[in-house]
C-alpha cells in the first residue's frame, strides 16, 4: 500500500466554502499546505507568456504579494508538492504541475519583486518560472506507472483530489482519466461515479480508505472496469510524478564507503532512526545487505514513508538542518531481526523534448510531430502552417520579418511530404536534415543514477499502454478556414494574395475537446498553443471573422508597413509601397474583410468534435 501526503481542510472549508479556479477547464477545492524550507533550490526555467484563459500555472497562492520574493514563492510551491513555481506582476505567486504558457524572451520579465527589488517577479502577462530539479524525468506516453491503491472516500468539505477533468462521459474509461492526469503532471488520479475524473499532486480533505465494495460503479465507456462509486474513488498513484526529495527530506552521510545512500523522511513530530545502506560499487552487479523495516509513529505534515534501518556495525550522522521539517537525528541500534535484500543500480538516460524548433525574435514554434507516411507528414505540415500567424503576432519588430522565412520553411515541409513520402521513405529527421529549422540546438540528454531493490524487477510487467484513440486535442486542417480573404486587385490585394502576403489567421473548428464540449465549437488560431486562442460558440462566427480581420490588419501594419519605411524613392518609383501606401492598403483590406465576412455563419460546420471541418 502506498503512503500519501495528505492534508485536512479548515473549518471554513468544511462549512462549505469552495475555491474554484477556471471552471471551464478544471476545478480546485481546498486550502494550501505550509511553505517548505529549507529544500533543494529550484532552477530558473525561463520567462513564459501568461495570456491564455487557463493561465501558465494553474494554482494562484495567497502568499502576501507586498512582501513577495522568489524564495517565498518557491517555498510555498515546494510545500504543496508542485513541480513549478512562478512569479508575475511584481509579486503574484503561482504554482503548477505543468506549464501551459509559451517560452518568451527574458526581457519580457522585468518587474522587480516587491519584497526584494534585486529579484525579478515576471512582468505584465509574463511569468518567471522556476522548476524543482528533484522531480524525476517522466514518460508522458505511458500510464503503466500509475498503481492502483484501492477505494478511497471523498473529502470532508472539499474534494479528495482537487482538479476535475472535463472528459467525454459517454466514453469514459480509467485509461482516459489516467492520461488526462498524466498530461497535467499529477501524481494522484481518481475515477468516481462512473464518469468523473479527478487529479492532484496531493490527496486531501481527510480522504480515507474504504472497503472495495464502496467502489462499485462500472465505467460508462467500459463496463468491465470499475470507476469508483457515490462519493468514492478508485485511486491511482504514479510515484515518478512525485519529487524524490519531498518536504522533510533528510540527506544521510556515512563514515563507510558506499555507492548508494537511501534517504529517509523526517517531521517535527518524530525522531527518525537512520543508518546507511551499502552496496557494491560495480554496476550492474548486485550486493546483499541485512535490512529490517520498522515503522515508527508519525503525525503531521511530512509523514510520507515509514523509516527503515539496516543491520551494520557502522554508525551514521545526518547533516545539519534548520527550519521547517528538520528534527534532531539520533543513531539507531542494531535491529534484532533482519532479512536479506539485494540492491541494484541503473542509469536512466532521458532525452528532453525540445520546446523551440524554429525561432524568430521573441517567438518559438512548437516542434512538429513525428511522421512516417504521407498522411502523418501532411498533418505535421499543417501543424507548421497554422503557427505562421502566431509568429507574426509574437516575434516583435523587426524580427517578425523573419516569419516570412518560417512560412517558407513550412511550405518546404509540405513539399517534402509530396515529393518524398510517396516513395515510402519519409520521416521528420530526414525532412529536417534537408530543410533544417532556424532555432536553438536541442537540449542535451540527462543521466540519472537510481538504486532500487532487485526484487522489484520480478514484479514489473513488460507491457506498454498506448493512449486511447479518442484524444482531447487533434491537428488542425489549415484548408478548413471559414473566413474569406477579400478580393480587390485594384486596391492591391486578392483572394489568393493578401497585402504583404500576410494571410488571415484561421477560424475553424475547435481542436480542444474540453473547450468544444463547453459550447465553443469554433476557434481562431492566433497562437502556437491552442489553449491561448479565442474560441466562439455557434452564432458568433461573424464576430470570429471580424477578430480575424482585426488581427490581419494589426500584423499588416506592424510588419509589412513597417518594412516599407526603408524603401527608397527609387524603390517606390519602381512599384514598391511607401509606408503611407502600405498603411492605406492594410486599411482598405480590413474594410473589405469586414464586408466579405459579415454574413459568415459556419452553418453545417463543426457539428461534432473533430468533425465537420469542411
């Protein structure tokens, strides 16, 4: 049975006060845990945009912004078991299990912290994000790392797991819920009432184990699976989504020569007993040591694991520790009973997924998905093309002029699909070797040594679980755009040739299932991150097209007209636009765009999620 980091809500929450964040996506109930100091320092991850409706990090803390420092925000997020901490607008502190914003230039994070003016606390709509390095690498393509731990009660006055996921209730399965929680970076996942999915980084609000009979409702999408019950969850835990050094972690040193040291956890309420565990320094051979497990009484926050002691003639000392979660260590006696345990060592090689493939100024493109045939290659090319307008919007002047080169690169990817894939020898690596993107080098591999009981290898299964075929996000066909490019050659633009070659951003079906299910069937794709794009219900398509016209005008003036300022008199005499004539063209195109799209209705389009594109 796994052990959990749990917390209990306040009396006010038990009386029915519920905190809800972003009801359109996920909901959170509960009160925070105490801050955690000292701890392994978080590392700076970068300056990220925070302009989407969901926020770059999902949880906003109530730490006093008037005295905010990086240390205070990081300590709060660490104490609440979040992987990321973020600071914005001089002192607002946010935490999250994943980051939803896009990486931006560091110059956008320029606001001094109110509690320490020598530190930076993000900016306006930009957030400085720090990452806890004690979380292990995660394979986001599998869910076999989630272990079932039984049936648990709902919380008292609040949810046991605070983030509810919006999934299709008619096809609901355990696998769909686990993938949703995995995508969010949550270690805890629970299914309830046949069709409800909840996630969190902790189990809270007084949730306790229940008899298995209390979880008795079949899943709506698979009657052979059990999806909790009334106020009861089937609970799953993924240890690899938790920190290797949670709050209360104690580092152990020893006078003996040892190739591996297994840490224990301490709390203010108990006195831990610790001696080192030794193993052979040769890899991958194993060694044997005498070990017995004795569970000591523990109460309060930080009691995450039973302490263990090992039979050895050497004594151990713990390193000095001060502040929250630290207690005075003692030397443990040699236990009277023992059993033989073999320890194995291995090295995990992690290849990080690149976050920036093609860079123009302050903007980076999302990496193209891999492909192996013409169909998947065309999908990848469409993924590229739909990001072109985002480049113009976010690269900044004069770097936005490089977005024309990005657009040409996307066209090259599309040409590669037509020329190479029919022969059966096409893939993303081959495409990028022929048409290399202009961006930063890919991140380097990381190497993490691990120590584990060898007996665990006999319990593991060599199976791979793939994601369900029904996904929550699908590629966007770029030829399905609803709004019409105006046609007026006498004024310098046509249906196939917009001013400055800057096309309308695409308004088409919403590719995010949760947003679609909430009634927003259409989306205007102006960002590389679909979650940051505006969405519209049926009946609002004309407004969506007007917004598309507005965005086109903004980029037309900000990139094309600006570039015409450098045209010489000779250039203008030769037919090129001056700044004034370019502005007039942008304005005329905008007026005609409104007229051309006033009657757009989107009728018979996007009538079902991932259908009705054309």
